[in-house]
């Protein structure tokens, strides 16, 4: 990995920013620690000098110079209060006792620098005060210990500052290298997918970090894209296969009319038949577009709380006369007041397709039951018939577009009815199951959690007429 590329990564920049902020914090902390420590040491030194001055003033007050001079000499010799230096001056400025090499010119506190014989500069903190009768006493202390502590603090924080910078830069480069390595893996996967290999997926380390979560999200997205692409390929093949025959028949009929029509009536009949074929083809395309719109999920934003019991009751009531006319019996077993969030029109269309499929593909005398109940598994809807049923190996395929059972190919329909049912179910999170009713077929709809009892309403049939106008033939 080239260094310039590593230095240009977002990770390195974030680490660099963090290092700068941390280093600035270390610098501020160092300055504060230096100032606080220096002030404390300075205050402690001043207190020592001031206490010593108070003690010697008390000695002068009790015995005058006769007592003060030997006291100063004793303190100078034994240094009982630490490394302090003294200088006692009479009114004429002559030294009476002490070895302090310098004395300030003014009373009070002062800092005095002096060049020693070895060339070093010593700095002293000195307090000069009068003790009485024009006699002055100077007490000083070398500031070298304080300066040593201050220098140690500065050196320590300077070392910490340097260590922060070095470790930050090294850590930033290491993190950037690791980050770039994983990003490079994602990039190579994306390049392979762009080249057409949709089976590629981003490797996941299993650490659960941000890049792992991003990789999992990308892999789910790729799985979904792969499914959609596969579905698109199937749709294209199905359209080409299933529409080729009606279009060929339409063209043949038109050619026959053009060649053999002998009267206006023959032409009108041929045109009417052609219009019927075109309407069938347009209905197929309309159903495909409707399924595509549902699968896109755009209708989910319009979900509202609806009375599912009312929808089941309305659909069963609407199809009962048609079933009776066909010599079949349609019954309803619906628990009232069951509500679910969803799109009323789409759920009505789903149930219409299922009931119409049962009515259309069962023989005379068949019994069809539309049921809705709520149990330990939640809200469950069922459409059951005692017709011929579906072979076990074909039950999952009935929801595919254009798929039709062999015995129903001669019946009207496009094979898109149950595909629309599957699209609506997926949009609402409804689990569909195809079961053997022994005899017959049962379609089970398991609604997701969130369904509950609500107020029963029998006036929610507004979506039924729309659904029946736009219904699609079932397999």
C-alpha cells in the first residue's frame, strides 16, 4: 500500500485529527501542571522565608542585636529550616552576620540573579526587612530546586507530547493500512459484480464492527439485486414464451382475414376477435405492471389499520352468487373484529384472486370455505376447497409468473393471479402456505404480529369493486 494513499484515507485523517486534539490537550495539561506546581513551590518557599524572618524578628525584639547576631550565625551554620542564606546589615550597611552574597536595594520580596565563579547563573528569592534601629535582615533561598522541578515537569510533558505524536502517526498508518485492506476487498468484490459475476459477496470477518455490518448490508442488498435480476430474466423469458402464441394467432387471424375476407361482416368479425386478443395481451401487461408496482413496495407508505374481517366477509358475500350459479357452495367462517395494518385495496385483491381461483378450478358440487380466525399463531386466513387440488411437487411453483397447471391450460387465464397474491402477501409480510385439504386444496395466510381485535364494520367494501375490475385470471 503506497504511503501517500494511506495518508489520504479518511481513517488516517480522523486519527490525525484525534492525535492533534489529544496532543493539544497534553500541551494544555502540561502548561497548567507547570503553572500550578511552580506557584505551589514558590508559595511554599515564600512561607519558609517569611516564617524564618518572623522568628528572627522575635529574637531581635527579645534581646536586640546581642541576641540576633549569634542567632543569625547559628541559623547560617546549621540551616535548621533548610537551604536558606542570611545577611544582617547595620544602619550603615555593614555586614554583621550571614553569608548571603547579594542583597537587594529595596525592602520586600525580590528575585536576584548572580553569576557564580564557575560561570553558572544562580537565582535567589530574597526577603529584605528592617528589624529595628535601622538594622536590616535579608533572608534568601536558591531557586535551583524549584527550577529543577519545573524543568522536570516540562521535560515530562514534552516527552509525552512527542510520544503522542509518534504513536498517533504510527497508529494512524496502521489503522489506515487495515482499513484500506478491507476497503480494497470490497472494491474488488464490486468490480467483479460490475464485470457480471453476481455471485460475489463481500467477505465478513465476524467481528461485528462497522465494516462487518456494512458488508452484511451490502451482501443483503446484493442478494436482493440477484433475486430481482433472476426474476427479471424469468419474466422476460415468460413474456417471450407466453405472449408469442397469442401474438402469432393474432397475426395469423389478421392475415387470413386480409386474404379470405369476402364481406364487410367477415372483416368486422375478424377485427372484433383481434380486439379481444389485444385486450387479453394488454390485461397481461397490466397485471405485470401491477405486480411490479406492488413488489417495489411503494404502496407500503399508504398502510392503514383496516378491518380484515370485513374484507373477508365482503369478498365471501360477493362471490357466493357466482359460486351458486356454477353449482358450487361457498361458505364463510369469519371471526369478527380482526384488524391488521395494510392496504385495503391490495388485500381485497389478494383474497378475490384466491376465491376466484377456487371457484374457477373446482368441479360442480364443490364446497369452498373462506375462513378467518385468531389463535396462538396470530391471525390466520384460509381459502379451502374440496376440488382436485395441486400435486405436492407443484404447490410452490403456482406462485410463479405465467405458471399454469397442465389441466388448467385450456381454461381462460394468464397464470398471473397467484403471482399477484404472492406479491401482495410479501408486501404485507404474510406467510403463504399451500396445503393438501384431503381432498382439495387449502391456501393459508398467516398475518404478521400486530393484528388485533377492533370494531367490526361491514361497510368496508370500497376496495372490492376496484379489485374485481382489475382482477387477474388465476392459474
